[in-house]
């Protein structure tokens, strides 16, 4: 036994020593040792075959990323691919461009990672400070490129593990870059990066992914989007929105995001405006009634003011309104920037809505008070507070609905019905709530505090003079201010809408001119018009039919003369008839005399003039030619007639062939 174990023990000790030494070497210089092993193995091999997996971008991804970058949306790519693959994806998706300075952060230890991040930040800062004129963003500029410096950064997964412990320098460096790519990251690192930007930058984050490894960051972001694809449904089930392709994100943000922001801010401004106007008019009334808690308006009107008179128009606007159409949302992604910077609703816009509501209340109350202070009804009694309140309620209802009409950009049948129907509702509901007949009948649905007031107020000329005057004075400053603001300080939305109007007029003029110009057409009598049924793509028998071989008793000479007769043409050059001022347009009148039946071919003679002439059809035609002089001289009329005859003959022949083929 001793003789047996001693060699075995010696061999085991030697093997353990060798393995421990090799293991330590591999840990220190792993990449170099792996390369050596590869070189030793890959010798004298014969390539039998190869297999690969195609991992390409979806359709529309580069264009979508480019447009999102123009909208000042910071795009961070968190992927598990290796560094080279991630960089190639960045260039193919247009996230990285050729003239961009890309920083590679791939150090292994914490100190080296910090140094690489610091050097990248210093270079970006020095480049920004060295610019002679800093780029300033204004709403009136239609920018073509994305804002921000042309820098990008690529961080490896091992480096990101240390960088996440240095949040300040990581965020400061990455925020100054236009593109950020994190490669070789784990699902936990994806979630940590989203949490870092969400908490430290106070930014609204959106995470989009298609696999189970993206569930963490989708749940961590404010808005989670899942792509339904080949990676399973885990991302879709954990997301707020889901769709089939990445390019749909462009429509979600640039189109529906912009429309949603526009509708929301319009709703908020109008909501505060109409309620301030409604409330402050009663506040002013309280000063004249000794603060006795007496309301200015009818209790029924107060109850249904926000339900019947003002709810439906703003509801329709908040769902359907579009300040810019879909195509221009794609063409000008910079429209999205207004929402990022809170330009259309902030504390100043809120105060402006408040002051506008107070101004409208002042106009309604004090103009009516001045008009009714020394005014009397035809019966001789003065205006009481009920008549005063009913007249003020009518002017208020009409004005706030006209205000929502001014705020509407996209008019549709629903908006028309709701806006004008809300104004009409005041004239329909008030007669019911102040009806003496319903009061006598004992219907207890309404309180009838303003019994018969509606009929008395509408019979006075004061009311019909008051509400148009108050409405004009109340809305006049708004219309004037908006007109001056569009001319003096237009926003990007104003510029885009101006382009839309110009393009719309241009398209309308083109369509109108096109409809006025007649079309050249040929119609052969006795042949049915082409129908909308499906047709065969095989060659028909038109040439065989026109060859004369299928006609009983018809010779080739008779067939040739018949074909000439079908396109016998009279060309007339008018001297003074004009449709367009362009001298390069020649106006012709073409008379086509078609044959009626095939029987005429059999009865025709040698002279084409003896054949029975069918009823001619006249088609005014406009042909374009490049002429040097506006007038048509008589010496070249004959040549032009021959050329036109040949063109018409060839066209009629082709048309005849098609028609005969269709009948087969």
C-alpha cells in the first residue's frame, strides 16, 4: 500500500500545483492566454460550414430615433450586446453620427473609470466654452438638427458598475452628451440607470423594451412601453403602452403627445377662465347687496352652468382638437419642445387666465349696471336683481362659448354642435325654468325663483343691445392681443400653421386649375366603356380582329381605310381663344368621327367619303408644346396638322385595340 500511494500522492500534488499556477495566470492575463489557446487550437482546420443569427433593426428605427433627437428627447440605449455591436447599432440607428466625438468608458477599476469620465467631461466643457457664439433656441426657428453638443458616450457594463457609485460625475457627463449607450448591462443595472435619471435629474422617463430582461426598467420608468415581438410577452404585460414596432413610438410621442399637451393646457386655461368670470361677477354683486349671500344668478342656472352651458364644448376640444396636423408633427419635431419647457402653461399663464376672467366679470356687471341704472321696463317699473341676473347670465353664456370657439383650431361637426348648441341651450332652458304654465301646473322640478323674468327681459331693447356690446368688449382684447402676438412674436406653432395655410391655398389653386382644364379623350361609338371588373394580364385578340381575317368579305384595303376613317380628324387653331396667359400652350379642337358597327366595313367603297358618317363628338383639348412665340403662324399649320393627326391616329388605334380586347 505504501508503495502504491506514494506515487499517487506525488502525482496529485504535482497536478494541484500545476492547476493552481495556471488558474492564477489565467486570472491575471486572461485575454492574452485565451488568444494563445485560440491560436494553438485553430491550426490546420477545414471549414465545413457556418451558421449565424441575423439581428437587424426594424423598419423605421433610424428615422424615428433621428426625429426623437430633434424633439430634444435624450435617448439612452441600455443593451446587453458587447461594445462593438452596441457601437454599430448606434451608427446604424443614427443615434451616433460620423462627426460626433464618442467617448469610450471601458476601464476595469474605479479610479480609471473616474478618470475617463472626468476627462470626457472636461473636454466637453472646454469645447462648449470655446464656441464663439453659443447656439440659442427660439420658437420661430425651424431647426433641422437636434439641439445639444455633438458628443456621445459608450459605457461598458463593468465600468457602469463603478460609475453608478459616482452618480454626480456620471450624470453631469452623460447629460452633456447627445447619445448615451450602455453595453453589457444586466437587467438590474438597467433598472438602476432609470432610477438614477428619474430621481436625480427630475426628468420624465420613458423605458421601452421587448424582452423579459427589460421588465425592471419598464416598471421603474414613469412610462413603460412594451414591444410585442419574438421575445415574448413579459415586457408587454408589464408596460403602460404596447405596440408591434419601435417606430410607432415616434407617433406616440410626436403626434399624440403633442396633441395631448395642447388639449390639456387649453382645457386648463379655459376652465379657470370661465369659472373666474362666473364667480367674480357674483362677488361684485355681493358689494351691492350688503354681503347678504344673495346670488346674482338663478339657482337652476348655477346648478347647470358647468354641466349644460359650458361642459360639452371644452370636452369636445379636449378630445378632438388639433393645433397642427399629423404630417407637420412629423415634419417639425421641435413642436414637442414646448411641452418640455412648460411654455404653454405655467404660473404666468394661470395668472393671465385669472385676470382675463376678472376682466370679463367686470365688463358684464358694470356695463349692465350702467345701462339699467336709469332704465325702466315698458310697464314702468325698474330693473330688479332677477332681471339683472338673467341678462348677465345670457351675456356670460354667449361670451364663454365664443371664447372656446376662438381657442378651437380643428373644427368638426361635433364641435360645431356643442359650441353653438350650448349657446342655443340658454334660450331653450330659461323659458322652461321661468315658465308660468309649468308653475301653475305644479311641476316641482324647478324652483321657479325667476318666474316670468325671461319673457320680460327678452322683450326689452336693452338686453339685445347689452349682450353684443358686452361680448365685443370682453373678447376684443383677446382677439387684438393674439393678432399682435402672432405678427410680432410668433411661436413655432404659429409658423407651422402659417405654412399649412400657404400650402393649403397652393393645393386648392392647383386643384381648381386642374379641374378647369379639359382632358383629352377619345370614345368610339358602338363599343362599350371599360368596366370596373378584373381583367386578364394575357394578350388579347385585338390585332387579329383588326387584321381583317375574321371579317366576312373584308379585304385588307377596306380594313385599312376603315381604320383611317375612325380617326379622320379636323384640326382647328383658334386665333383669340385663350385659357391661360402662358404663350407655350396651344389650344386645339379635335373632332373625332368613329365608326358605328363592323357592318359598315363590309358596305364601304373605295372612297372613304361615301361611307356613312356617324355623329361626331367634339372634345376641347389643351396640349402643351415649347413655342418661342405666342402666335400660331399659318405657314406651319399644315405641318402641325399632320403631326397631330399621326398622334391622334396612334392613340385611337391603341384605344380601339384595348376596347376590342375587353369585349373578348
